[in-house]
């Protein structure tokens, strides 16, 4: 059943029927309508949330759950435009740099591209080579590196986890009541239009009780969430730029996939006003945060995201109290 639905959305020759895809904005616009999802609120309205640059105040966040997939939550774009720019730039300029690991094959790409993909892409003048370099980037791994063959994490294959991303996840995990979440592994997925990710479960982490945080930027994904087996019919939802999807509890080990990316998002190229008090947030790359507000600096990132989607998928690997893998 999962694979049949996946193929319906992935189909290349025709436009698929999107009438069943859950749109969270539509639910907010028509709360009376019988829907597969509903908006929920948390009892933490009174918490004195500290400001986090690039995020709207948690009081303004809108959180949705799917009625037939307990444990799956979507916080609908809690980022400001400035915040989205920052995370997109981190995923393109910084996260693919060594010592993080990228998918680029050593037979097809020089060490220079494999160690600093974005810099080499910006410096490449030949249009067809530029296209080849741009389209080849599909994933980079941070922290404990995901092993795509064995699916087993290894204590000897890890790089430092970025402090800014870890702090971002800490904020979302405390908001949802998971005070002890630790960001220990991430996959950043890059999706050019026409690409997809087939059905799978994320079970490599010894810790299945901690939630998984997934951030979407750029073009919209059709995301499928199914059950523990491929027999169960999945539900399709839109994941739009800025959305934060959380897979916790029952949904943490469920099949999921991205059959299609649709081009819906036009990010502004204008300069943005700068945010104040950034010096209190030393864990961010403050220079980058300021630079992306500038139209010229932002332009190459904006051009990349005009026909691509980026997803950051963050997991806790270790069980509570463990300091390393056994
Ligand atoms: O791109 C997404 O939204 C999902 C990515 C994913 O499932 C994964 O990295 O395991």
C-alpha cells in the first residue's frame, strides 16, 4: 500500500491528484471542516521563552497533529524570513564542509569540491560543470555519521555537532516537553526538483524514545507518513518552507517518504532589516546572520533554493546517561 501511494505522487508523466494531501493552512482557515489533522495547543503559554534570533515568538507558533498518526507533529513555519535565510545558508555554505561527510563520489569530484562544495560551486565559471556540481549534492552528515550501508553508527565516525543547530533543537524539544533531548546526529538532505526519497524507517539510533526533528526549507515536499509496516496506507501532507516536523512516540519508527517536490515558494531577494542583540547569541554564526540580510550576499542562496528543497533531520543517538556507543 505504501509503495502504491508513493508511486501515485512520484509519477513523472502527469500531474498527480493532490486533493488528498493535508494542508495545515487550510485547516486553520476552515477549522469546522472534517479533516485528517487538527491544531493543538500546549500548556506552556506562560513560560518565559527567551528570544531566539530568526524564530517567531513561541506564542505565535501553530502546531498540528494527524489524527491517525499519534506522535507526529508539525509546527507550521515558526521561522522569520531572516531565520530561514540563515539556516539555508548554513546548509549550503557550511554544513557540507569537511570534516562533515558528503555524498560526492571521489571518482567524479576533486577533493576541493568534496571538502568545500559551495565555495567550488560559486567559483566555477563553466555553466555545464556548475550544473553538474550543483545537482550532485544530495546529503551531508553531521555528528555521528549515518552509515548508508550498514545503518550502524560508529564511535569512530563522528564530527562535532554544530552548536547552533543543537541549540535550535533544544528549544523545540523543551517546547514539546522533552527536556533532555541531545542532538547527536543529523542528515541534511538536498532535493532538486524531480528528486524523491523512498519509503524507509529511521531505526539506526539505539535511542528510539527521543523524538526526531526535521526542518524543511525552500520548495514544498509531499511527505508520506505510514505505519510500522509497508502494508498500511500512508497519509500525505505538505511540508512547506520553515515547517518543523517532529516524529515522536508511536510515529518515531513508522515508514515515511518524500515522493515529490513541488515548486511553490518564491523567497524575497530584498535586503532585510538587521536584528538587534545578536551578541547575546554567540552560538550562532553572527557574521553570517547579518550577511544574509543583505540582498547581494543572499542572492546565490536564494537562486539555489528557487528550484530545490533542503531538509535537516536531527536525531538523538545515545540512550539517556550513555556517553558513547557500546
Ligand atoms: O526530507 C524529509 O522530509 C525526510 C528525510 C528523511 O526521512 C531522512 O533523512 O531520513
